[in-house]
DNA sequence: CCTACGTCACTTTTT
DNA sequence: GTGACGTAGG
C-alpha cells in the first residue's frame, strides 16, 4: 500500500517543544495530515518511554498503534474524511558531541528499533554513557561511529540515519561541526549507513551534486517540535505496513517501494544562504566567497548556509540527476497557503477555521497538497486556492531564502496578481510569475555558476594542500631558524642567548615550554651541541612529555633527542646506571611507604621503643628530614622538635634499613641519594658534569633544597645554565619548595642575565586583569615585574555563581557545561544581559575543566556529573592507580616478575578474593621481614614459615594460592606486558566478584595506556610506576570534562575553567580551627588556577557545605573579593530559575 | 582472646 | 559521614 511516513519527530520531553506534543496528539495530527507511520521520537527519555509503553500496543510487525481503548476515545475528534490508520515506529535522535581528528564534532543521528526489548537494552547502554534523562534528544560525548556500533549490536534489525545532514551546527556534513564525508565519520561501518536525512534546508537536487551520497536513500522528515509541524517534510512509500518492509524500502531504495519525498522549499529553511541575522546580512555563497567569508558589517566570520556547504562539497554541476534517484515534491504547509490567501497570520483563527473546513471536505492535508485534482478546488469556497496549489505543485513561487537561523519566506502571489485573479477570474490571462521573480530585491543572491564554484573549490583545495605540504616540509627538515618567526622578541632573545647563565621570569601563558624547547633546538641545530650533553628538567611527567614531543617536532632528524625528564626520573635513571642494575631496586609509592614505616614501628615496639605519634605524621617528619638532606644520625631537632618526637631518629633509621634490605627507594631517597653521590663521589660528579654540560630547568621556582643542591652540583659556575620560572606560581612549599632559591639565583650566579616574558598568549585580558588583582592585593610580596598582558579580547567579566550547597554547586556547573556543549546559547537563555562576544558553539566536553582545592570536592562533582551523564575524568592518581584495580594488576605483575614486595602480596590477595586472614598474612610478612627475605625468597622458603597456633586450614588455603600463582607464572613467562595483563584478568586465582571484575576491566584499559610508553621495558615500568602523577593520568584526547586539583592543573590550560569552592576555608585553605599555613602560597595557588582559563572563567561557591559531617555556613572567598566588582558578574544559577522544584532538579542529576 | 559498639578526630596540596 | 581506637562484655 502507498502511505506517507514522518520518521523524525520529538516529544514534549525535548527542549523547546510544545507541551501538547504527546502520543495522542501525534495520533490525531497524523490523521489530519494524512500520515500513516510516525516516529515516536525521544524513546531514550525515561518519561517518554514509559508513555510509549503505557499507551502503545504492538500492531503490524515492528510497528505500534495507540491502544484500542484510547483510540476509541480520540477517534470522535477526527473528521470522517481524515480517518485512517496510524502506526508508530520506535525512533529517537541522539546528539553526538565529540572530538575526532582534532575537531569538535556535533552530529545528530536518528536511530530506529523494531521492538521494545531492544529499546530498553539500548537505553540501558546509553544510560551508562550519558544523561538520557535531561532531554528527549540526549547529548552524548560519544563518537557517532560507536553509537552505530552500539545500535547494531543491540539489534540486527535496528538502523541509524544521520539527521538533517547539512545544518551547520549539528550535522554530519555541517560546516561548523561535521565531516567532509560519511566515510570520515563512520569509517569501516559506513556500509551500514543506507539513508540520510536531507533536512529542511536542502532538497534532493542539492544532494545529487555530491557523488559521495550516491546509493544512499535521501529521506525527509519534519523534525517536528509541535504537533502542527508534523509532516512538513515526509516520505512516500509503497510497501506493506511493517518495520522490516519500511527498512528494506529505505535500504534498497527500490523505486517500486520508495516513491520519493515531500520537501520544504529549501529556501524556506533556516540555514539556506549565508549571512548574519544580527547584521541583516544575507549573501549567496558566491558573494560570501568574494568577501572572504567575513561579514561586511561586523567583520566576523559569516554563518555559512547549507547551499554554501553543498557547493563546497559538490563534485557535480547543478541539475545533474544520478541514476538511482527518487522523485520529490515541493510542498508548502496548507496553513501557510491559507495565511497568504486570507492575508492573515498562519496561526490565526481564520486560517484554522478554513483549514478544518478544507480537510473536512477534501480529506487530509497531504491529499489536498499533493494528490487531489486541481479542478476539485473550484468549489472550495476559496477562489485563490486552486491557483495557489497549482503554483506550489509546479514550483512557481517567490522565495526569500532563509539564513543564519532565520526561516525563509515564500510568496505565492504579489498584490497585482491577487487583484487580477480575484477581479477577472480569468486565470489564464495572468502571467505566471517566474521563480525568484523579485530579482531586484535579491540581486545579491544570484546563484553563481557551478563551474566557477567548482574552480574556486579546487583552487581552495590546492591552496590548502600547499599550506599543508609546506608545513610538512618545514617540519621535515631541521630548518629550525626559520621557525623562530613564531617567537616574540623576548622569547627570541632567550633562545639565542649566548653561552652563560640565564634566568627567565615568565608569567602564565607566556610560552615557557615553547621557549625552553626552542632553546634546546637552537643549541643542537645552531650551536652544534651534542644532544647527549643537554639535560632538561621538569617537575611533572606531563611537562617532560610535552617537551619531548615538541623537541621531536623541532629536531626530527636528531637521534637520540636530548634528555627531557623530571627530577625524580632523572635521579632514578642515573642512580640505576650508578648501581649497575645488578642491585635491582624499585620506587615505592606512599602506600608502601606507610606500610614499611608501620613495619618499622612494629619492630621497634617489640624492642619496647615507643613513639608517641601515628605513622603518617612520623612519615612526614622523615620526609622533611630527607628533604633537608638530614641522615638519621644527624641532629633532627629542627624536624622533630615541633612535636617533641622522641626516637624519631631510630624510626628513620629502621625504616631506611627496611627499604635498603628490599631494594626500595622512596621519592625523596632519589633526590637524597643523588645529592649525596654528587657531593661525595668526585668521579661521579665529574662524570655527570661532563655529560650534562647544558642544563635547562623548567618551573625553577618549585625547587626544593635537594633539587637545588643537584643543580648547584651539576652547574657550580652556571655556565650554560638556563632556568625559567615564575615566582608567582610557587605552590609547592609544603613539599619543601622554596621561592628563596629562585630569588637567590642572581646571588648564586652573579653573572646571570635576566629576561622577562610578559606577552601572554593564553587568556583574555579580563582573566589576566582579575588574576593580577588577586595576586597583587596588599602585602603579598608579589613580583609586579612579572605581570603579563594579552591581546585576546573576550567576555568582559568573570562569572561568579553562588549555590545553596556543594551538590547544588556541582549541578550548576554541570548545567553550564551541558548548555555550552549542547550549543544552546548559554547566555541568551539564562543570563539576559551580557556584554561580550557571540556565543561560541564549538565547545566540546574536553574544553572544560573544574578545579578545586581538595580532592574530596572532586568526588562530589564527579558523582553529580556521573549521574547527570556528563563525561568526566578525575585526574587523580589515587583513583586511577589504586581504586580501580590498577594497583592490583601492577602488584600482580610485580609478584609474578619476582620483584613484588609484601604490600604487593596483600594487594593481590585482595584481588583474588581468597580468604586468607589478615592475621596470617601479617605473620607471614613479619616473618619475612624479620628474616630479611625479599618476598620472592620468602615465598620460596614458605615451608620454613610457621608460627604458633597456625591453623591448618589457613596454611592449605595459602598453599593453594601459591600453587595457582606459580602455575600462572610459568604460563605467563613469555608474554609481553599487555598479554600478561590480559591473562591476569582472564585467569584470576579465584574468580573475583562482579564489581571487582568491572573495576579490573576499566583498570586494564588504564594500565595498557600507561604501559604503552614503556613497551617492552617491563621492568622499568613496574619499578617506576610510582612516579606517575595525577596529570599523567589525565588524557587530553578523551572527550571528557577534566576534574582536577588546583595543584594538578599547573601547566595545563582549558578554554573554559570553573573554580569550585571559592569559599573562605578552601580559598585560602584553612584546617579546622587552625591558621592558614602560608597565606601567600594560597594566593599564588588561586592565581595559578585562574590563569588556566583561556576564554571563560567561572568562580563558584556554596553557601552551605558539609564539613566533617556537619553542615557549615560558608562565605565567598576573600580572594574573590580582591577582584574589582566591574570584572565580576554574579549570576543566579540556572537551577533557581526553572519552574521545576530544586529537589527534583537535584534528583535528576 | 575476640567482638561489638561508642566516641572522637578528622580530610591540603604531590614527585 | 567515616574510620580508627578504646573499652566493655562474651
């Protein structure tokens, strides 16, 4: 049978839709329009889905109908002339927002399923990926390709159709956010795409110009946001009424079954031509090109319309019809025709009345518009109707094309014609107007010759290629001096500085790493310094990696590249060389530190030596001692006296002894040992100095005492010492860093020169002004010299958001993110008056960061984000390495490798779920430690291990565990790291619980990521994983909002930054009833946090917050008050403005 | 000797 | 809101 279908509609649960957009009204309207199959839309939304389940019943195969009892009730509202079958097909639209190949993609896709079970399965999967509750069209940070994969895996019957493929902001081929081809998006899954939706602003003939769309069925749907818009575009099919028949008609495009589409005049669509709505500028693509794509009024880039984009991608001239194309029919909604005939608005009573009369008389709208014989309209009571429909059917219509979100306008008659028609009644004497008749008015809009457009397109392409290849050439050679153009004067001076000592004071965003790497490149390629003689030191792996990466680009032909690494890794490396690796040692993390310290304390307790302090506190003391280069026998008074710790020296000594027995170093040992070696072993010192003649240090203000002594020892004269830093960003005082060393540089090296970098390339001037006000507020001893400036202009104010609780704060942040990512104009909707720039539509999740003072804050935010379905990653080493099972796997690998320690054994027992009592393990470890046995030795000598009242059962369980372990060990012998990890996951000693399994799975992904860098260097990986830091876990590629502490954010940047918890007590941080330890450091920390933002900075705070299980009133941070009022915009969070009750909002999130 | 329950103190930031 | 520790009771 022939029938009409509209597959793309929404529900009342979608944003900006009519409240009466429910199934009943779809049922009624479909009949008025003459549509038989309607998409349900929005089935991912739980509210809408439950309505679907409640109101629809299975009908013909894969299709659904309104339940009989409901139908009976509604049928009386349908005129007899319109009555007809209505079937629903389960469909939804997904908004995929993600980065691919370096560009933010925002793509809408339609998905269809044959049955409710599949829909439920699908919804369950999506629920885990994103927030499907907040909108009928969910926003997912999910690659469209993976969406397709999920769709196909959920049901083989299911299919996906890219929606309105040409719209600039949200579509697969859209100019702002899409790809250049279907393949680029779906890659190897492209064959599963068999249809695309042309959208309101394009019709099939435009699509025919792209050969890449050949073979795809072009479908048209209404994308209705209200019942009345249903079927403004639709498809005409001729099949039996079933899901599979519809699918196969779309799939095959068989002209017998797929008869074609009903189309809006594309000119009527919102994005047909180019232009700026605000500036009243509307241009044909050709004109746009002449103007270089820039708006002649506001000088900003124009919004390019669909026509432009089509011409850009077209590889065929206009008017060509590919082989297997389907016919299409342009239609104008009957209400609009009536509106014109009656000369009143389309929403008027008059139009409505006439509309009802017409469908009463002639049947559904589509019948009137499309199939009814013209002569029948003679007695319609509307003298102009026949002519209007005739003109519509043959396309003799005046059109004023839409642009930049403005719908196009159509005119069927001009006043003279109208008079003629009404007066003379002689229809044939009236000249029929030609299309685009009022050419004067739209002179600018003459379509350009397709040939020209092709030429332009080709030349543009050639240009692009030229640029790309010249870039490649530049990169391919060591033609390094040429690239110095990228640097400003100060940077260049620094890079080309002659031999000698140089101190660079560089504020945030001034190109520190850039300058440093260029300096190295300069040394290698211009000064012909051997790369092996260069050492670049940083504090984080992230910085080291970035440096390495940039050096690789600058010096592609240099091998090996100069050593760019962290202080700790550097020490580890040369220590290993020094010890000649026979003495295998590993670096222990803080968990293991505490473990061994506890063991030391236990041992001392047995000797009746008591220490009146808990392990972590004692560890702090030991660390402090090490950072001051103090040995146990030294006078530790300075470290100990504060708490009058007796016997600290002997604990320190015992702890150190334990570590040395097992070949462990803690973080501070690395630095400590190297300093000792450099200062006592003359030949070692000479060797190092000889090897590292050129030393460059990043973030010099973060040096602690030990690190300072390393630098002093390596470069006592300062010859070829190049350090860069910013005293205002010194934030590591608590771990022994002292700005003192930075400030004292000029005394240490009197011949040193100093260069200031002041040009900031990161942030808007507003952000810099505000952050400077914070850092320079009275009496913080700020180095005013290091103030930076930028030429970037943006939003003129920071947004301050006050929330009622920490949860409400998280929700507000989440909502801001959702809005900005969803492309819903954030400010235009929520905050009415805002000066500044246009809303930026190109945000994706990874453009956001949320910073906070303490890790606990991150948990709340992550939790809320998780529930809201906002993809986020907590850059938190604890979580990444320890909680999610990574630690267990690493420990397992270590134990198998024979380098595990006792804490590793405890961790893997935990993993396997074997019930070995803690007591048994404790005794075992104590026995091993007492006898100075490494874990592997202890395991080999297990037979000798006994203790009083040892239970036989415990013993047997342990034996069983060990047996399995050794079996696994022999199995894994020849595997590489990745395989081993996989093997461990698949062959646990005993099957772990489901939850553990899941943790392990995510962990394995993590771990494989970290491992990739180490490849075959398994030992190195296992021995220094403890050196991995928070920021190393953070992955800038992934499409997620980044959550991190202010400390961890150092050295990073994000377009949009939220600083959460801007409250007295957090900013500056203050421990309960104690004084802030270092107010100025807190200020600098806040300064660092603020200067991470490129475009927008939000400062949020909660009026109430749980602290130690009690709700406490909180006040805005005094630091925020140091920002002058005119730079602050205090916003009411979105959450207060909605009609919905706050509780409901919070629940939803 | 072991378990159960009540009380208190606590949560900064990282290589 | 929780974890560690101490005391009372089995």
